[in-house]
């Protein structure tokens, strides 16, 4: 496991660099100072900024890319919740605005309102005050409108300097963060709202990457999940391992049945590891593709320039062996979709993201491009390749990229679905026991309700030479459960004025339940509330009166218990 407390390292680097060459920060670099500095204009970062402004505190919202809204505007229009009743505050306000938007006839350009039937796991029922499915451009417009109403201007394209000097601290308090452009942002409290956890890592806060061993926290769903311990089940796989699996009997070798020919691309040449053991593996990423079947708005799938047929050999063998279920196409308004991974060979680029959490910006860009090329190559293959059954080609080829979405990025989402990256190791670690209600925290700052969910982590060769996927977890939670305030706070003495609402302190399997966009919005609002109250009380975040925090959250519409 990658447990990395680095506060001492960064402190020594700062002391050494200062003693060797002290150069006062130039005023021409246009310093910015505010009560709250929020790094990451994800849905959580936006909710945090709105809450701070509503509480009367100044806020600076910084986004390292040119895209705001994270996955909520990045194609994930099929809201994963688990229980709608526990989504309150600014998060619910967002979904209420979605409903208001689609109540207008003018919102329905490509289909009639009465013709739309939302799909997937989260249906909008009659009489609800909110709507849970939406187009990416609509989500983007709503966030932009909310920010404009609050007078908040996002500072986009400002990437944190991750060279080791991007965060300035005095003792255990952050004084400022510096971006690669040389701008210095000073604040009283800082919020890391990124999916990657870059600010917490640069600050020297303890964190983990990968899967813990089950024995570390007494869990059963963590670590390697190959299911080899269940020989009585079909194919010798546990229920989890059997989901989204390669068809039986598909060879993993370039020449079927010949190990000496080498394994196919993106397959680990060996077993999955010991069941339940920890590793550095990260559950697979993909893009939540927004597609359309409207002829006037559809751009047919094109073969990427980097297309390599060998990359899809396993796909061809999979469908030839009877494997299907190649995506989850959830209906969004205006004949669009939120298209997710589904099946044994689909949009998830399994195993090709493990370096992403710690990678440099350039390395991440390359990983993002490889995921885009892989996924577009997959869609082109499903729509056109002669080894794909005709019925699949006919179904997939009627879809394409919408002309009226993501016009500045070739109609493809700029936001990779970072299902997990770094996870802070904070004052309390949320575990499987909290998800299952076996342990219940009293310092609730929001509720989670989605099942414990991990996509596959690796693709490997089994003892018979067949390709297998490993890492899937799909386990229900009995009821919504509270998320601890302490899970958003670093360990005492590491960064006393930092709050982390996205990369919360949790195990791999618990994060699989928490990691939903509405929950991130809830936690973003709660993080900002705690930040403002701590400034008002002139206290550290850890010293804050939790009962006072909860009272303010309830007053602002948050749901803290069943």
C-alpha cells in the first residue's frame, strides 16, 4: 500500500530552498487573498464556493483545467444516488433547477417532452421536486448561472505547482498555494475539491492509493477480488468476480492456446494476487460518453488515428464466444445518453490508469488521451468491424457524438471519470463497517446511500490461459449512513486549516459507496460551512463545535440522518 505522510519531507525542502536562496515573492505576480481558497471547481468545489458566499465570506475558486463542474458536467447525467431523500442543500437545489429547466417546452429541441423516458437506476418519479437526468450542456449552464448569481468567477487553467514548493506552510497551517503561472493564493482555510487530491498531497497530508488488505480494517470486500475461494459457483468465481466478466474460455494469448506467443495487450501475464490482499491497483476509469441517435445531431463514430486492431482482439473473441452487454446506454433528454461501461469488454480501460493518481500533468494528459482513443476505437469497432456480429453493428452504428455538446473539445467530454485516486488518511477512516451500519458516526456532515461499488482493477491470465477481469465489487448497503466530519480532516498537525470533501478519508471499498456526485456536492457544502464557522470562532477545524456545525447544516437544508 502507498501510505505516504510527506509533511516532514516538504518542510525540509522548504527550509532548504529558503536558506539557500530567499527571494521575496514579487507583487507583480498578482497575489489573491480571501477567506477560503478552494482548489478544484468540481461539483463539490462549486457547492463549497456557493456556500461560503452565502455565509458572507470571501472565496477564491481555482480550477486547474478549463472545464468546470467535474463529472456532473462531464457526461455523468445519470445521477447515481442510492436514496434521493438524503440529498439536500445546494445539491438538491441543483437538481431542482434541472427540473425547472426541462419544464420549459423550449428545452426540448430534439424530442418532445412527453416522448422522454429517463433510463438507468435513477428515475424521476411523478410529483418529485427535482429531476435526476440531464444533458451535459444543461448541467454546465446551471452551474454557471449559480456562480454568476453569487458573483463568483472561477479562475480556470491555474494548475497547482506540484514541484514540492506549491504550498507554503507555517507550522501546521497552510499560508498559500502557488500555481504554475506564478500566482499566489492566500487564505485562512483551504479546501481540496479535486478528484486527484493534488492539494492534500502537495501539503504533505497522509494518503493512500490502491486497495487495502481486508485484514487491515477487518473488511471482507477490499483487496483482490478474484473469487477463487468460491469453487462451487459458476466458473469458480464469486458473485462479484462473475459480474462484467469475459466470456468463458477466451484465450488471453496472442495465438490462442500458445503461451509462448505472449499475452494480448493490457492483460497482466500472471495471476491476480492473493484473495483479499492489498495492492496499488486503482479501479478502472472511462469517459461517460454523451451519445445521440438523432440523425440531424449525430456525428458517426470515426476510427482514431492511433487505432490498433490488436487492442480489440479480446473484444472480438469475447463477442464470438457469445459475450455481449457491451455498454450501459442510459437515456438522457433530447435523445442523448449517458453511456457507461457495461459487460466484460466495454468502456473501462482496465488496468491502464494505475499510474494516474501520482502522475505528472503531462503523464496524466497522455493517460487521458489513451483512454479517449481506446473508447472511441471500441465504439468504432462495435459499429464497423466485420468480426462483430451484425446485430451489434446495427445497434451501435445508429449512435454517434452529439453536435451540440462539447463543441470546444471535438464533441467529447474533457472530464475523465476518475473513479478514485488518492484517498486521505485522516482523523477517521470510513470503512465497510460504516457502509453496512455496523459502526455509526455521530459527527455526521452528510449521508451516503449508494452500494459499495468498484469497477475492475486488472485483467489477468488464469490457470487455464483464459482472460479474466478482477476487482469488481457490487454490494448493497442496508440504509443510508452518515459520513463523519473527521473523515474530511487531515490528521492533527498535518494541515490544520485544510478540508477535503472529495478524496475523503476512507478505504477503497467504502469510497466506492461515497464517491457519488450528489454526495460530493453535499460534502463540499459541509466543508465550506465548517471553514466559515471556524473562521468566525477563531478556532481550528478540529476544535470546531460539531453540534454548532450540524445545526447550521440542518438550517441550510442538509440531511444528516435517516
